[in-house]
C-alpha cells in the first residue's frame, strides 16, 4: 500500500491507522512493508536467544520490532528502517514507552543486525544503502548475517564510516566490540548461527 499524501516524519509518527502494519516513509509517502521471511526471522530470533544467554537483558534486544529514524542520503532512501535485530541502550527503555522508535533526538542503539535477504536488489540494499544510513545515524556497530555465503560481517563505526572488524564463517568465534563493551559473556561461532536454520 502506498499513500498519496506526502508526510513529514513528525506527521508519520503521529499517524495511527489502528493496524499493526509496518510502513517505511519514502519521499514523504508511506510504503507498507511485506512480512519477513521465515529464515530471516528465525536467524534473528536465534541471535536474540544467544544474546540473552550471554547475559544481555532481553528488554534491550529487539528482533523485528524496533524502528529507527535514519538520514535520507539520496532520493528513494526511507526515513525509517526496521532492522532484523537491535540492541538498545538502557536509556531507550524509558524513551520508547509509547512507541518503539529511536528518533534523532535519542542516542543511537548500540548494535544493529540485518539478515541479508535473497535477491541482488536486497543484497545491495543491506550491504550499501542501509550501511550508509546506519553510519550517518551514528550506530556504533552493524552486523550483516549473510545466509547465502554463510558469513557474518561485523562493522564498527570509526570517523563516520564503517570499518570491518572481521568476516566470520565456520567455527570462527564472532568478535563484537559492542558486546564486549556491554560486558556480556558472548561466545558464539558463525556456524552456530547458521546451523539454527539448516
């Protein structure tokens, strides 16, 4: 569904259509998002369980539910994204009582994870457009979980752009600066993540 009326982000936030539908705001127009695929949802949910088991508060980990306001860097970029998984900061819990949206007046989340979707256009969106928007938003760490190549890429924000911490596959333990800062006992390999949906 696409709406004809052009909205500002503030108008979008105040709009309520009495449904659970998710929308992206692109060039002022609402574009309804399709449901997530089962494998992508399962990978994000498995990662959620691993993070809880590592000692993170389950309330700080939001799979498929958290909306982020992001910078529109070029025409066609949405003004909001729904990452596959978001690790919030503790202060976000109070700020998102009414709506689970991290806006520009809030600090960015600690970590954002995207499961790369099938199709070249989707891959380009996850590897390029989202990466640029998340960097501009100041998100300290971005993961790409690629179920086709069976690789997890961890990127850390440095001087406004993402630098690769590592590409993890097989039995390699995933290294995450954000999780180390959160003082978790994280110890998971790439193979464990991908075996969850094999």
